[in-house]
């Protein structure tokens, strides 16, 4: 059995579906009720990574665990080592951790201290481990959905700075392969899309998917900071703006790892937009 934490999110949901489609028994873990119907072969257990003691029922009989640290877990709570420790105690043999490209490109970033703690915790555990380090998610474009729906406009900074954003479905497929197959233990995979695309090009892809013109209004860095301050702490804001506005060469590089693991090219932003066009209509 494979346990998937963060089962309600952009990676967790397609991962649950991919594993079930492959014939695996899956336990989908989330802190709150799921808003979708689970596929055959999957069950739901409510638990919280921030309190590893709650994971017991989910881990019972499990062979592998997908760890997706998010929300309160990134702000502190229980020591990171408690999660792999709970997995080991339950008899889990394999863990796949969803981390971030930033831990490789900006290893001192204050915003990613907690993820670095999780990386160290799984590396030092007795489990077979694989770490996934995706770049920016294509699904971050959901932040534009309201203005695209109501005004057919994307409002964002750094219109012409390109990054190879990755489709969350590709992250899920790579995770499924690592959870099910051999040859991935001790590996760290950097996951990106097949080409760097600018926010302006992403707006054009949304326009094509919708079938109507989508405009672009470019924010200054200060305007973007003011907007992000409504829902992000200051160190995270500055780090995010640095990556979006002044990416390092390593952050603009296209990684071969998605194709290496899946045997096919990574999905494009345009493909993600077509699949998720309902959110922007």
C-alpha cells in the first residue's frame, strides 16, 4: 500500500489517481475532507503531518510514503525527523519527498529552511528515499484565474522573464514511478517543464485555450510586493520576487529529469492551460 499526504492538492490528487490506475492500493491523506471522489482502490484517512502521531492509521500496512510538506508544517510544528521516524516504525520501506528546486539553487534561502530540514531527515533515515525538487508550478497561474475570468487580463510582474514551469501532473507521475519502482533510491530529481516561458507567453497560452484575447498588465516589483504581503510572510515575498524577477541561470535551465524518469518529454504550459481552461472561463 502507498500513502499519499497532501492528497487534496495539485500534486497529491493526480498522484492518487495515477497510483490507483496502476493497480496500487492507496491511502489518500489530508487534514480535511476531500472534495473529489476517490478512484477504486483508494481510501481516505484524515491526518496531519504537523502532528506525526496522527499518521498511525494511515501508515498501517503501508510500504511507501509520499511526503508533501505544506501549510503550517513549513512554519514549524513537530521536528521534521518525526515523520520518517513514524514511517519506519510502521514498517514503511520507501519515502518520496516533494521539496523545491530552490534548495539546490539557493541553499541559504530563509524561505526554505523547513524543506531543507525535511530533506536532511529523509536522507538520514533508514528508508529508501527519493527527493523531488520541482521549479515553479504551472498551476501558480491559478492566481490569475479571477482577473482572467472577469476581465480577460493577467496582472503580474516580470512579464518577459522566462522560467521553465513544470506541470504538477508530471511531478505526480515522477512520484508514482519513484514510489512503485526500483532504481530511484538515493536520487534527487530536479523537475521542470520542457522550455522556459514568460508570464506574457503564459497569458497568450491561456488566450488560445479560452478562445478569447487575454491582455497583460505588468506590475512593478513594489506593486507585486504589496499584493503578496496580503498572504505571504516578508522573507518568502522577497525570495519569490528574486526568483521571478532575477532568476539564476540554474533556475532558467531545463532539466532532463522528467523525460529521464518518464521516458517522454515534460508537458508544456500550453498543455496544462488546455486541461485546466475551466478555471479561467
